[in-house]
DNA sequence: CACCGGATTTGACGATCATCGAATCGACTG
DNA sequence: CAGTCGATTCGATGATCGTCAAATCCGGTG
C-alpha cells in the first residue's frame, strides 16, 4: 500500500540520505552485501560508527540484512530507495508533505475561519473545531524535547493574547503533558516507523 | 552539463530536503509562488528563519524566485527536484556516489558477469577471470588472522554451493595457505584502501 | 564452562544547525 | 531626502548529530 504516512516517512528517508558517510555506505553495499567490519575497514571509520549509520539507514528501510553468525551482511534495498524518492515526484506528492496543504474541506474551512495569518481569531468552542485548531497550533510549534512555561507562552502569544487559556487547554486535551513545570508534546499517533 | 560533482551535489540536495520546516516550505510553494512574509505567517515561524531555509533550498537549486519589489516570490522548481533526486534511482548512480578506489573496465565487466549480488554464478575457467573473481572473493572475506575449515566453508557457501572446489582452488592459486588444518590469507599486495 | 570475535550500546565530545531578536540592507513612495 | 516595509545578515543560544573509545551483548566454539 502506498498510503503510508508520507510526511514522517519521507523526512526520515531524506535525513538518512543527508550524510556523506551514509551515502558512501550505500554505495558500498549497492550490489554486493558486506559485513560491518569490512565496511568499517573500507571507509576508514570505526565499527560503532558503521553500526550507528546502518541503524539510521535501517530505520529508513533502505537496507536488508542477512544474518550469518557471527556476521551480518547488509545490502541496499534499492526498491525501497526508489519508492521513497517518488515522494517528491509530483506536485501532489509534494503537497502531501505538509499537512496544512492536504486537509479535507472541513479542516480547510475551519482553519480559514479561525486563523488570520499567524493569529488565532478566537478559541473554538465546538469540540471538533477545537481539535482541528489545536492540531494546527501544534504543527506550528517548533519541535523541542521539552518546553519551559515561559518559552511555551512566548510561542502561544504569537497566536493569541490569551495564551494561558490555550496552554491550559493543551494540557486538558492531552496534546501536551506537564511534568515538574516542564512541558512535553504528547506521544500521539506519530505512526511510528518501526514495524 | 551533467558532469558536475554528483557526490557533493546529491548530498547538498538531500541535506536541503532533510528538514521538516523546509519540506513544509516546499509544499507551500509547490504550485503558487509566495512571498517571505506569507510563508513566515503560514508556517508560524520568524522571517529570518524563512530566509535562512530559502537560502538553503536555493543553494540546492530547488526553487526559482521572481522579484516584485518590495516582494520576492518563491516557487518550487519541481523539475530540478526530480532531476536531483534521480541521482539515486539506479545502482549505477548510487555507485557513483563513492568511487571505489578505481577498477578498470575489464575487472568491472568480469565481476558483473560472474556475480549476481552475493552469489557467484559459476567458477571462471580462464586464468585471468579466475584471478579477478578470486580476488573479489577474498575482498569480501571478513578479515581474520586465521580461519577454521568449517568457518571458511560457511563463508564460501554463501557465494557458491560448491565451496569445496573454491576452497581447494584458493590454496592451489596460493591465495591462501593451509597449515595444520588452519587457513591463512597469503601475504600478497592487497591493493589496500586505507590511506 | 570460559573464550573468542563480530555487532551493538553507552557515554562523551565537538561540529553543525535551526531558530529568533536585533540590526541592516534596499527599493520604492511621499 | 526621510520614511516605510519586506528581505536579509549577524550574533547568540539551544538542540541535534556524527564520531569514537570503552563496555556490553551475543552466537558459536573448544
């Protein structure tokens, strides 16, 4: 099926491809499988470094491995690579990369009604609309592992003067968690990639 | 011309694509041009941040801009994106990412003819080809000071069912030495990769 | 069982990078 | 010429990431 979470998946793929050492690894395993020690020797890097990069490539589903104790042979999954790269092959696919551009009619209307550029005209009362608006807010929130309250306020203030209410609702709606004065994004369905 | 340094170019492209904010930017400008301020507002980020990312995308040649003072409108160059991304669509292109030392045409042909991924299609009869293939086999052999016969068999079996013949030929061709049931690599010039 | 060797994890360090506020640039307008 | 507004540059800050040494894990072997 090609209806995977294209946003997170695509980003992960490009990130995996955005390092020169990993590109060299791919080039090394493109036709013949290699074990870790050999790769380390050929690229002139340490074994842990190889292991690290192979894990990154593996998470992006760019390689297959066959275990033959005590060796593990890695090989490039070129089909997966091609599939991943198709994610940016058409305007439609590119548009899907950013959630705001691929929303259904309802979401689009709600967002247009409640947002005026960066600013939120008002906080929706209806549950459904509130959900849409808050998810959009989180989408605009810069990604951090954790946020100090002042920091979070500063972000929210950009969108609405009553940032305190929004902050409270984010917690109540379980979009974020508060722990010892520190805020974190909730672990919602990030369609995590490992199968 | 397409004889540009494909390695550095490819890396730059993937790096440009390896950031969620930049993917969102691309999605925003995929069909209609936008000016910087609008982009900043829609994505909920600061103008300098937009400028920074646009510069990165520009260096990767992924967008075109039309100046209309005081605005600058940016638009995604989808053709350039597709072209850039094709750099990893075939085994050949991937291989080009990291030139493996340097193999002459003959060696490359022989290897392509006799190897099918990890497996050896057949054992060459001609002396010259046998030499090339065996050297490749040894290159794939994990480095050890010495190998037990069972161990060596297990490795060779991955490449060809008739591992006994290959093992025997390795000895006869003086690629390896057998001593008290233990196998060792011969001390030949390994065209070593380490610099 | 202890041992061996390849693969992986852990922890630390340095480099790179995304982000934003403040300052600056640049082109048009009154 | 001064004023305006969008775009850009600069500098600082915090986070991420690549790298490697040391420690650990884990099959298979003697």
